[in-house]
């Protein structure tokens, strides 16, 4: 995208500063924090792109707090993001998929708390399929208080001040929102800058793609089974049958849903009674973005962003995407509840 006045491209840094200048009282701290994440994203993108030619590919042998095997790139991404957030002394703590408890940063007076999924979709790393990083930013409940605790971080998604993701795909893309619409940036590797590619992105109201791991069909509730059958039935009026697409990286599946419309689902099941995906660093941030784009995100009962979290690593079922598709799946869930 080109600046109409100057007829030149706009970098992520410039865009963040321009956005900040629209708010005369702004301290610039949130802007700095977003720029720090942008810097870490560039470093992670560089490593992801050469993963096959360095010794970084593969598992490091340990398991994370969820008992899943940890890939080397997950740890690399975790360290890069945390050290970038430590640079500007704005963030007091980080909660990351890769760390059991809260990670206190050097600046305990900082007023921001950042949740991270440093490298989402890590089972796709070894097969060269898109992966992503997710972030979600909150204000600390009691800025300036001495003790940092999980309680400071346990806030519903509606309290997010910003959220975003970086998708390491055929190009590297960053999407973020501060509650004023969704902006997209594409990394130009030749100059090492994220360049503004779209602003105020809107998800179609209805889409013709459903995205769910159908290998787990046997373990779903009846309502979801019936909904997926509905997606497969022929009906030209509603453009069915819908197409099935499932990458297995939430960032990539949700990004496609944002652009083309449709629905992404990771349900509760007999295997995962509370769903598999994490509320605080996977579902809330992506729900914030999709809602800002005009879509919807719910668990089986209501809005994801209104869930009052009880623990930092808690899981939730999620149904996210175009409004009409999400409302339709909710009809099925309610009918068979
Ligand atoms: P991860 O954070 O350990 O990579 O797991 C989360 C990923 C999501 O990106 C994706 O939607 C989901 O797990 C895929 O799970 P499944 O293989 O059960 O379909
Ligand atoms: Mg993840």
C-alpha cells in the first residue's frame, strides 16, 4: 500500500508512529512494544526460512508444560520475543506457551503484560508448512504494585489493548489490532521491513470454507457432527457443499478464514473435553482480530473474549470466523445440547 500524499510505501514503524500521533496524550509505550514484537518477528522469520539448512530443525528432546515435545525453533522464538520485550522496559511480565509460570521481566514497574504463543503449529515445522507467532497485550491490573502474580494477568479477552499474529507463510505477514480495525503488513526480505499491505481488513459475512480436524469426528458432540454434515450437503442457495481446508496451524487457518471467510473450529471432544487450544495466547488474540474485522468467535456458549480466565494456560473450544457461519454452527450446538 502506498501513502497517497508521498506516493511511497509505509513501514510498520512509520504506521505505528502515525497511529500514535492521532492520540496526543499517548505515551508511545504501546507503540514501542509493537515495534519490539515486529523486530523479534523479523529475526524469527529469518530463522524459520533457513530452518532446513541449519541444524535448528527437529525436536530438542524436552517437553513443554503441556507434555508436548518442544522443537528447537519454538525455544528460539520464545527467547527472541522475550528478549525483545525486555529491551524497552515497558512490559513487566510475559506468559508464554513455552513457560509453566509467569516470566517476570527486568522492569517490574512496566505497565503491560504480554501473552505469547511464540511458534504456533509447531508440528508443521519439519514439513515446511506455515506456522505463526501470536501475541496478546493487557494492562497490568495494579500498575506500580510490588508483587507480580498470575492474578494480574488473569483478565478476560475484552480487556486486551492490542493483539496480533505473524504468519510465516509463502511470505511473512504481520496482522495486528489495537481495537481500531485490523492492519496487515508483509515483510519485504530485501529491505528487512514490514510494509503496510492492507488497513481496516473486513472478513466476509459468509464464507464457503469450513476448517476442522475431521479425523477427530468420532469424538465430537452430536451438534458439531450434524453441522459438518450440513456443510457437505448440496444447496446452491447457500453455496453448499462448502470446501474443507485444514492446515493444522491455527494462525494459518484463521488468516485464511479472515481473508476468504468461512469458519475455523477446534471443538471440545471426548479426547479434549475443554478443547485443545489455549484461551489466553491462542483464542483471545485471534478472536480480537476476527471481531475487529467484523467476524465472531464463540465457545459452546458465548463470546470467547468474555470468558473469565481461571488459569493462564486454560483451554477452550473455539468456533471462529464469518458471522453467518458462526451463528449457524451455534444453532446446531444449541439444538443438540
Ligand atoms: P501448538 O501450539 O502446540 O503448535 O498446537 C496448536 C495447534 C494449532 O495451531 C492447530 O490449530 C492445532 O494445534 C492442530 O491440532 P490437531 O493436530 O489436533 O488438529
Ligand atoms: Mg499454539
